[in-house]
C-alpha cells in the first residue's frame, strides 16, 4: 500500500456518447482484509470497487483475477466492474488492446478491449445464463415493493443468474419505468428473503432493440445502480429465447449519470452465447488512506 495510501483509479464505465457512466474504483490486488475492501467504495465515492490481479500471460492473452466489493461485502460478479477493469488494463497496454482470460467468483470467461482516442471499448463473455420463471411468491413480494402494478407490468418476468439470481421485470413504457419509486426497505426485505441480488426493471424493447432499465439492489448496499452489465446480459439471454437478440440498454438517467450497455445473444446447441460491454473512460488516479485491519 505504501505510506502515501492506496492507489485507486477512477473509471467511468458504460458511457453514453462519452458522458455519464458508472464511477468505479479500480485497484491492483494488494493484501487487504475484506473489511478494508468494503470501505473502499464509500471512501472513493463509488458504489463498487474491483481489485485486479494479473497473472503470467499466455500466448493468446493475459490471465486476470477480479474481486468485486460494495460497502455490504463481496460480489461474485459485477459487469460494469469488469468493463472498468478491462479499461484499466488496456490503459497499461503498449498497443492499446487487451485480451484476457478472467477468473471471478468461481467463473472463468474471456474479455477484450480496445483503446480509442477518448475512451476504451470493452466487452466480455459472462458465461452461461440461468433462466427460469418466477414463482408466485417472488412476484407477490417484489412487485408491490417496486411499485409495479398490473397496469404497468408487461408479460415476460424472469429470474436470471450469472453468479447470483435477480428478477427481470418488464414494464410497458419508458415513462412507467421513469416514475417508479420503490420502497427500498420493503424491497430489501423481499430480496433478502428470496435470495435475490436485486431487481432489474426494463421497458419493452423497441423494434431496433433499444431498452431503458433501472436496477435496484438495496441488499448489496446499492439502492439504484447507474449501470448493470450482468443484468443486461441476462436480459439479452432471456430475449434470445425468441431468437437472436441485439440490445442497447439506457440506464442511469434517474441518477443524472446517463449510461448505455450493449449486449448480443446468439444461439448454438448449448443455448445463447452472450457478449456484453460498453465504453469506459479512465478519469484519474489518486491515493486513498485506508487504516485498520
């Protein structure tokens, strides 16, 4: 860590037209307790932190381990944190490109990125997405806590997982999504009881695949996420059950930080193959004092 504190790079992940994005703290892996790691997001002014370890390279790319933390604890996966980590690593690459085999939360998957003039374009394969229909009790507990009514709910709710389960909830219009005001105490209790990471509420996709979404996850200390790439990957896999899907999902508008995540899903014999990603910008690097065990 050094006497001057912990080096933290602030990366804005999943930009929309080079604006907004989700501020994410990216740090090289150093010896820290989990309690210290939990304190990093709040001290850095971000919702999430990602710790990056680069291992011996292979002929076709590097091997990278990622650990993700919020103030509530460690997460097995974080999509915009993965985009931020790839941007961070691309910033250190001599030729402005980076490709890696990524280990995170017990999963192994591929990621890649390219540095442009003002930003880095990054994407990854999150691996298999597990999908199932929600139970009646899941809907009965969660939908009222979200403020979603029978008049705004659209068909096609789904429980999806890439590491942890979350409820995908479609609503009929972007305006219905925009006015949602969840009861976060009630929503947290419901998600804790059901073992859900949170709830990803999205508008019905347009013919061009444009979607608006909001991710509510009070159980991990994030009432609303600016950008959520893994849930977007889940949505792409869910929509691909009706055929291949290409989507661009706008998030963060309600928080004043517009973000966009893109995802594609293609079918093969084993199911949908998903790629998800976005643009990122390395904002600055600073030192963070971090005392305690």
